[in-house]
C-alpha cells in the first residue's frame, strides 16, 4: 500500500500505480472470477445474482512507469465479472447470465469526479444507476444505504463481496463489518490494512495504552509488562509464558506472528465472521507488507482464496505468507524441546516447500484431530478450515492417503476404492500403523 493516499484531479495525469496495488487487484480479480465459477458449477443454473461493493474506489485510472494507462479496481472488477460469465458460457449449451451490480463508493470529491469521468470515457456510463451505482461519501456513512439498495434489488441472501481497501482502521470499523454479516449472511469481505495500522484496528478495551500501540513499538512495550499485571496481558491476549518468550526473542517474524494469532482472533470475535484467512501480502525485494484478511460465513469462500494463493507458487514477485504452523495448527504456537515460543515462527509462503510441509503435517495431524469422533469429510474440513493453510483438495488428498496407504483412518458409510466424498463418514482406524512420514514444521 502506498505511504500516502492516491489522489486524482480532473485534467491532470493519474497517479503512478504502486506494485502492491497491482498485486491486490490481481487477488481481487482472481477471487471474484473463481468464486463466480465455483458457485455456478451446476449447468442447470441459468443465472446468478452477484454484487461487488468497492468501498474505496478511487479515481479508476492509474499510469504505469512507461506512462501507459492502468485501469483501477472498478473497471477491473467489471471486466472480471464479464470474463467469468464468458468462461462459464464457453462450457455450456444454454446461456448463463450474471445479474450484477457494482457499487462504487468514493468519499473525496476530486477522486469521485475523476472516477465518473473515467467510466464515462471508457464506455461504462451507460450502466450508471442500473448495474453501476456511484456514490460519494464515506463507507461508514453509506454502507446502510448500499445494503438497503441490495435488499431492494435482490434479497438478503444475494452473494455480495465487499472490497475494503482502506488507508486506516477507522475507515471500516469492526462493528460495521459485524452488521454487514447480520444484514447480508452471504457477504464476503476482503479487508486490507498496512501493517503499521493493524494493532490500532483492535477495539479499545480495559488497557488503552496497550491497544493504542503502533506495531513497531509493540515488542518493546510488551517487554516492559510486569507478568503480574493480568489486565495488561489480557488486553493483548497474552499469557505469562508467551510474555516470557517475547522478552527473550530476537526473531524478526515476531510482529507478524503476534498480529496473525492475537489480532486475527480478536477481529474475528468482534466481527462474528465464521470463517477467515489472515495472510500477509508482499512483493519480492520489498520491506513493506499489507495484511489481507478474508472474512466470510462460508468455508467455500476461504477455500477459493487459499486455492488462489497456492496458484501463485511459481510467481516469484508475489509473496503471500503467514507465520506459524503449516498443518492444522496454523494460528497455534507449540513448544518443542523447550525452545522459545516465537523463535519457532517459520515463514509459510505458499511456495513448493510450504506445500510439501503442509502435506506432511496433514498426514501426521488429521488422525489426532479426528481422534474418537465419526464425522463427514465435509464437516471435518469446515471444522478445520480456519486453522490451516491447506485447501479442501489438499485435505481430501491427505485423507485418501491415510485411508488407502497408511490405513490410519476408515470410512464407515461405504467402501471407497480410490476417493473420499464430502458425505463420507471418516474416523480413526482401530488398528493404526506404527510409522508416519517424518514431518518437521
């Protein structure tokens, strides 16, 4: 994310596009396209209702270093929805239509005027007040009006993606996000924040000093805490052992590890989202990071997002990462050989070594997580989705390996030969094998 907000003025050259912004746009596009294709796999479905709210739309146009035009998120989102519709139609005999609405919100007057002019010049003006709804104002002031328009045009169960690419935590507070999920149960929220803003995003509570810390000072301030000050520890979600580990750690990943474990849990608690993916976005040779958290009430949404992140495994310029476990304990920190807690935070980057680590960890951890329960594979995946970087496909593959090769689990409702279905009831095999792959995190 750029250090300063982008600004547009009609009659002047558009701002230079930042490389982080390009990557964010790619993620938005890839997610929207794959999401539309995923929820419309049934060839008998003739259409779908789909809404995107670009809550910080900007001016709609940038320039590259070579002075070529680069479309902003409003046009890229529209094009992506059309591309998804076209690709679905290529595989069908009967015509499929995405009944779409794109809400574009921009609070700064000069940016709003530039956006309107850009869309008109690029041929999108014909969609105004129908498929494209432009609104000037802040997200906090306008979100209820937007939701009302969605209810009027469609239903509360319409698929809606909110893109909240704000500059500061006050632009999209947690209570607004919680209300969105209450009013639109099938909403998806893609929230981005610069790393320096993340600690401020946590709601203020009993210890204001700890909650108002800027991220770079967090570790130093935590080191000053007296372990007997329970209130201060509770304010940042730490216990005495974690405090001691932070005090003795020189690990550069400590800040992001704290964010991912502590802030994510608080954010999810306050927004009441059922599923989430909390990862960091960076580009090669850059020291600036963006926190990109995807919030949803449906496990399928987080699965699509994880699939997209893994699809970048051969793109060196894009780095998606988290700091913690590679298996089913992604947000958990576990001691091994009495090593300090935060010295055990490896960077997981969705590249080939991370994929291998996840596959091995799943083989080790799935039988332990199933334990004595009998559960459908689909319910087991939903149960574990928030705590693992693994996709549904990766978990299914691991379960099949445990079933057919290692004989660690069994399927009780049928006799599968090669594959596990969503409806299959899985449980631990009564006679387990002794050896499993060596799985170092």
